[in-house]
C-alpha cells in the first residue's frame, strides 16, 4: 500500500484520543446502529441467506485458487471488447500509469467514482503532484474532500460527521472547489443533497476523463460492475470520453452466474437494500454509447503476498460491504481514523497489515484492535473468519519480536519450565499465598493491562494444598464405606443364593 496516514500513531494511542470525543462517539453509535438494524431486516427476508453466504465464500475461494487463470481470461475479454489492460505491481506504478493516461488526453482534471483502491494508493495526491485535479463525486467523499478530512468508513466515509458539521463544510469550502453553496443553507438533508447536486453538475458536464474502481470484474465477458446509490457513478461512467478503472486483482469472478450471488448479498449487507438504486455494468467501449476509450489498471499492491498466506488469504474474499464495521464494538467507539488506513474496522485490522506488512508500529498494532467477540464473522456475507486471522496475525507480530513481545516470550518460557517441575510450582504457589498481602495492585511492566483491570486476589492456600487437606480424608472414608457396602452386598447375595438352592431341592429338582 502507499503507506499509513501521515503522522498517525499506533491504534491504542489513536483510539484513546477518539474515545474521548463525545460527539464522534454519538455520531458513530447512531449511524452504525441504524445501518445494522436495517441490514438485519433485509437479510431476514431471504430464507436461503446461509446458502448464499456459503456460495459466495466458495466462489471467492475457487477464484483465488485459480486467480492467475481468471486474470488472463479477464485481460483477453477486456481487450477483445476494445479496452486496454495495464498491470500495476504497487501503488507507485499504478499512480504513474493513471497520471500518464490522463496527461495523454491533454486534460488537467478528472471526476471520480467512490473507490477504495484509488484511496489505497493515494491517487488523488499523486495526480495533484502532476498538476491534475481529481474531484470526488460521491456525496460522502465530497464532504471528506471539501473538509480536508479522511474517510472513516468503507460505505459511509463521512460517518463521523453530523448534519451541522456538513452544512458548515459546504458553506466554508464549496466556493474554493467550484460552485458555492446556496445562501442560507440549512442542515436539512434535502438542502445539503441539493447543494452537492448543483456543485457537481458542472463538473459532470465538463469532465473529459472519469476514474472509477469496480465491485466486481467478470472474467468470461470482461464486464466491470459498480454498485452505488446516488447516480454520480453512472454520470462518471457514461459522460467522459475516457474512463480509467483501477481495480484490485481479487475483485474478479469467473462468470455471470457467479455474479448473481453477489447481486443479492452485497446490497443487503451494505446499504440494507434488496438492490442498489444504480448497478452500472460496462464491457469495453462502444462507438455510440459511453466513453470512447477504456483503460483497466489491475492492482496487486500486496495482494499476491496475502494470497500466499493460507490463513490470511481469506481477507481477499472481502466484497467491501462494511457490515463488520457496523457491528464491531471497537469501531463503534474508536471510529475509522484510529486504524490509520483507508480500510478501517475489523476487515482493516486484517487486510492492512497483510497488504502493508507489520513492520510499522501502527500495522503491528492493528491485529490487537479487537475484542475477538466474533460479531464480524457472523455478519460477513462471504464468511471471512476475521477472529481467526486476527489471532494468526498476532502470532506473526509476536514472532517478529519487539520490547513487549520479548518480555512476553521470556515470561512464557519461564512459566513453561515451572509447569514442567511440579515441586517448584508447588513451592511457588505456597510462597505466593503466604505473601499475598504484600502483592501490588498493578504488575510492573504490564500497565496497559492492569491500569484498567484489578489483579485477582490470591487465596490463603493453593488449590493443591486445599485438595490434600479436604479430599484425602474423604477418599479414605469413601473407600471404607465402599468396602462395607460391598461386604453387605456380598452377604445378601449369598443368602439369596442359598434360598434359591433350597427352593430347587423342595421342588425335587
């Protein structure tokens, strides 16, 4: 990836600051609870949701196992339909390709459809460095761009903003980017949407180059698919003369029949709708409709390395629905900025450290940004076991060392030796019990844990000693009682045997 947000600290530090922002917490709580409740109702309408979820998982896993084959097929299909395919190994190469394509048109501005891939590589900043202005046209992305802000949610990038804040951003910043906000603009959703519509309309009509991502790419036909709810995507995909799509290589699916599964699961999991208001599909170019030139930039940027990890590769199933963010108790309180990546929440905690590596402090902290409650796995429409990957990545971070992890390793090694020597362990237990009144309330070097948790109070004696005192005598009594009962039982059995023998004699047998 292109790197973490400039100046972002590790997750624990960033999250602590975010949790102290009462307005942010209220905005997040209201938005995430509203979306999750609507999603639950939309999903409940389908009796075969579990089967669709499993089908989506299997389709993605099959595609990832044969990704080389399907990417070649996709390239052939796009080329046959009149498009041009470019391969980008990393963010820098992708940015160079896109900047070069825009410059070749002679244009100095582009309109953009909301795209996680272009945010991932820092495309807007790269284009700006080349003298090219990139205008976001999704309403939430527009709010973020005008406010010199960063996205904090996959589906709703401006989820951390309320209506009053958005009104102020429009009033103060719209004029610098184009058409100014209307006089007397209120915080009414209808007025805010109308202000954005008027501001963007001139850009749609003027732009000669459009840039997009894609939710899916169909290998058998070379078709790209974008799901959106506002219509801005349709404008960017059809009005410009040149269309450039930057898409991660994992977004490919083999066939149209495979796409049908995700047409049902993605809208319900993301916007809680049966179908997105706008589902745009395009295949190459046509002389009488849409852009005259189409370029597809296939982005790796760490995905091949992720694919090599048998446990971690399931993160590449992600269809960017954001359902995991809306049920995550950590995200709800900390918000998206604390993750230091365009991919926040549970999916970001496993995707970013794999795409970027765990060398930086913030990426090493992300696998720990979870309570491992499992809610994210329950709602994932492609059954990504996020808790499993989190634990897997924690192991990777621990293996690479570091101050805290070296101390932890030493402690575990010492504990293992004690467990292997029962007499030493027993002596340690007794010593701990006898000195329990002298124990501190916090452990030295473990402040991150004990600052918010009370250490359990040790009992007066160890369980081992208690067992010897209380169960040894009980065992003897049980043994004695058992012997007496056996003797009585044997006596009764012998008596019954004698009675039966006498009965047989009396009967002449």
